[in-house]
C-alpha cells in the first residue's frame, strides 16, 4: 500500500495553474497537527505500507516539523516528498535522507518558470537542487509541469535535469482544471479533439535526449485514452488530507471549505462530491481502509472486464477526472 500524506495545504508560491492560488477564496491553508501525524504513524506501523509520500496540495517543507515527520515516516517504510525546492536548504539533512525527492519545474529558463510559478524563483530552486544532489541518499525526480506553450522547452529541460544530477524526468500535465482560465493552459488534447502533434514531437525529442543522457523519462498521455485504472492507483494507494480525512486519491479531496469539487472537463464546468472514507483518529485506519477496498473493487472489476472488452463504469466522481484518461 502507498500512502500519500498532505502535511501542508499552505504554500509559499502562487502558481498560475494551482488550485491553491486560483481558488484562494475557498482554500483552507493549514498544517497537519503534530498529534494527528503521530496518531497516523502509530497506525501505519501496524499496516506496514510499502511507501509514504509527504505531499498533497501544499508545500510540505513549510511545515516547521517537517524534519521530524520525515524521520517518523522513514521508521514506517520507504518515504519521499514532492517540493518546490525553495526551502530545501533549511531542511537539507531531512530531505537528503529520503528515498525519493521530486522537484517541480515549469520551464527550462528562469523567465518561463518564474512566469508560471511566482514565488518559486528559478535560480533559488536550481541552487537548492545542487545542494541536494551532493547530499542525497535516494532518487531525484524532476517533475516538469507541461503547459500549452512551455512544452517547447521540455527537451532543453531534460539537458538541464541531467546537469543538475536528477535520475528521472517526469512530464506531468496540469490535469486538474479548476477554471476555464486554467483549462486554456493545458497542453493535452481534450476528448474528441485531434492530437497536438507539436506537443507529441516535443515529448519524443525529450525522450530521445533523456535516453542519450542516461536519464529515465516518463510522461502523462497527451491524447486521452480511458484506462481501466487511473495512474493514481486507487487499488493500492490512499490519500490522507491535512485534516486527517482519508480519500482514494488527492483529486477527490481538496482542502476547500466546500464539500464539493469544481472542475472543467471536456470544455464543461462540472461539480462532484468529495469522497471521504473516514478520518484518522476518529476510527481505526484499518476499518477506514475496508471502505477504501470497496472503492478499489470498482477498478479491479473494470480491469477484469476490460480484458473481455466490456469495462464497467468507474466511480461517479472519477468519470470527469482527466486522470482516468491518462492525462
């Protein structure tokens, strides 16, 4: 089992595409309490997860107890983090001791990156990555947020990632679209749209360059294709939000005041109910995971039926999520 833990829904950046910035009037920025994290860790000891990832919709290194949280997570299993890297220098010992550190970028050049990720100064990010590369124990992954125009810099970014010491580049779509303005930034084709050959060519060039430089390279799909199970792997993963709410994945429980989630999907604004299966500290996590298994069985059934050409319907909240279509 993979456990994703949102220890912070607050962020020190204002990324143009992120719901924390776009939905700031509805957003609840907060830090997971030390007590709640301790309760969670005690329960996880008995469940023996294969991996714990300390990240949700905010910046985890903003948490003043990040160092101790990372140490506690490593006592449970392998552990990692996704970060904007602006605070790595303040938590270098803890971050460098993790099994996986993913750093997010939105350009190969300062102007592009800083335009899309205000508050994440490119030069500071690069400087901190160099510090980490000299100390890291585990794997380093560069996550490149693929947008409607920055895809042109992706091959160039692969070269930069190799020079900085990353092991892998992951081209990741901006795939949660809270508003029409964010939807206009996407790099992937919508359902029933023709493929964007320019984006596909950039991905092919980036993959070829990564191979020559000895880097692993992965990317989301840029042409939607319905999957039996989405890449969030609900059959083997859970998400625990900053308030301890357990959900099948990060896309089904945003830290907003509302009990619903707004999305733009295939050119249409939709609203879905959040999916919360229980709360850490209110019920034993082992019991909550039984409800998660019920959710997961829908995808197991889909996988089985896909083999015979008749996939079953996914959970309702997933029908209008781009992750179901691989993007």
